[in-house]
């Protein structure tokens, strides 16, 4: 685990509740940082190292996260409306109850991610990987799933439980 001092026992960067709207953090190393309830609307986070960071309940509307490795990152209850997440790695990430309306999720990898209760209305899921993802409580109605890699045995009627 990396901390701001770069050593075990160091202090985690804590931006909880901060107003970081439209900030440019492109390429920054913010792995394991805390952004709980922060305002990151319109933030440029392209290519940033954010693995293990906590964005619970953060406002991330229109944030650009392209090129990020978001492995084990927490977005529980975050608002990612119209966010750019194309091609990102969300392996084992927590997106429970996240708002992903109109988000670009093209070619994103959600393997083993928690997306219970996530809102995906109008999202672009072209070539998105949802294999090994539990879709219980996720409404996929109205989404074009023709090129989306779905869980084995998945049936359209079982998507919104």
C-alpha cells in the first residue's frame, strides 16, 4: 500500500469533502487517497494512479478518468453522471449505488466489480466487460448490449432484479 510519504505507516492523502471542481490532476499518483464526499465535477484525472482510492459519495459529474487503473477503487454512492471511463480497469472496484447515467463506459473492465444498485441509464457500454460481475439490482434496460461481454448464462429478463 502506498501512502503520501511513500512508505508503510505513512499518511494517506485525504481530500474528503474538498472542492476540487475542474482540477487538473492528470497523471498524479493518488493511489489509496481519500476523496469521500469531495466535489470533483469536471476534474481531469486522465492517466492518474487511483487504485484503492475512496471516492464514496463524491460528485464526479463529467470527470475524465480515461487511462486510469481503478482496481479496487471505491465509488459507492458516487455521482459519475456523464463521466469519461472509457477503457478503464475497474477490477474488484465498488460501484454500489453509483450513478453512471450517460457515462462513457466503452471497453471498461468491470470483472468482479460490485455494481449493485448502480444506475446506468443512457451509458455507453459498447465492448464493456461485465463478465464475472453480479448484475443483481442493476437496470440495464434501454442499453445496447450487443457487443457487451455479459456474465455466462445471463438473460435479459434477469438483469433488473
